[in-house]
C-alpha cells in the first residue's frame, strides 16, 4: 500500500497484487468451476474495499499522533523558556 497510496486507482493496484499473490485455484478444484471468476472477483473486491480504507485510517492515526507529539513538545519548550 505504501508504494501505491499516492497514485490514482489504488484499488486497481491492490486488486492486481492480490490476484497475483493469492492462489484461487482451490475454488475451481472444489467444484465451483462455473462460478470461479465471480467468487474470485467478489473475494478480491471485498478484501480491497476493506483493506484500503483501513490502511488509510491507520496511517492517518499514526500521522495525527506524531503531529500531536510535536505540538506537545513545542509547548513544553515554550513553557520551559528554551
């Protein structure tokens, strides 16, 4: 995510990465060959739509925490007259 978060169409990059890394052949071998593509696409879409906003939320929380720590440090420096 960190490599593609700044690009357009993040969902497409994440979808491609999931499809390239995860082996979905077990769905076809389990007897779902007629619905294989639909199951794969649905699974990948679900994972992508959950993981991308979650990653963004966690990243924003980390950045917000770092920002608050910098503000607090600056206030302490001001209060200690340094």
